[in-house]
C-alpha cells in the first residue's frame, strides 16, 4: 500500500474521530440545555395550574357559603344545625 494512501486513511480516521467527538459533545450540551428548559417550563405551568385551582376552589367555597346564607334566610324554620357554622 502506498504511503499516500495510508496517510489519507489515517487522516480520515482522525477526522472522523474528531467529528464524532465534537458531535456527541454538542448533542449532550444541547440535550441537557433543552431538558432543563423543558423542566422549568413544566414547573412554571404546574405552579400556575395549582394557583388557578386554589383560586377556583376559594371562589366556589365563597359562592356555596353565599347560597347557604341565602337559603337559611329564606327558610328560618329548617335545619337549625346549619346555623352553627
């Protein structure tokens, strides 16, 4: 085998190893960055959903209390045990 051919093959092998190493490094950096960003987005969305859910529960509780007070005012002779709260 000619020396030029061997040198060309060695050069291609070294170039391939460098390119694969570089590609794997870039992939890992990008993957970690995107994963961290996605986790942050999910965490923010979950927090917003919990806050919205708590607000809706509070509003519904206030509505139920208002309906109960109205019902008790309209029916004073019924359910005296409800007047304790």
